[in-house]
């Protein structure tokens, strides 16, 4: 698969987090070939899936680590770094339902 397809699948979390992270890791993570956009709505969707019981806390953390480690994923409207900070927070510790709800509120307020 192409780099862009694999990165988009990771962003959408369309499958097991570990498998998607491994597929994305096969591609260089620098932005030399362009960036793949990450919208706050995509992060919100993953948090909603976690809160609905569709994803484990470990899946969310692994997903966030995989996204945060890539230079070729960019949030075009994240000029103040709030979305990046939120991803770093998710990557640092497995979310609880209470923390995920707070993170969802924060990400939903982003442009």
C-alpha cells in the first residue's frame, strides 16, 4: 500500500492499532513527500469509539504514540499546538473514561 493510504488508515484507526502502526512505520516519517492532514474530528471520533467500548485504552495510547511520532502528519489549523499537546497527552498514559471525556471536550472545541 502507499504511504498516504497507510497513514490515513492509521489516522482513521481502521483496524488493529498495532497492525496499522506497524504498516505506517514501514514508511519514512519525515514530511519530504508531503503531509497527511489530521483534523480534530478524527481524534474526537477515536475518543468516541473508546467511550463506546469499541477500542481499548491500550489501542488509543498506541494509536496516539504512532501519530505523535510522525512528522508527516499535520493538523493544518493547529497553529497553537493544542491538538499536538492533546495527542502527546494520550500517548503518555492510557485514558480512563473520565479523562477521555475531558479530552473529547477539549478536542471538540478546536477548529
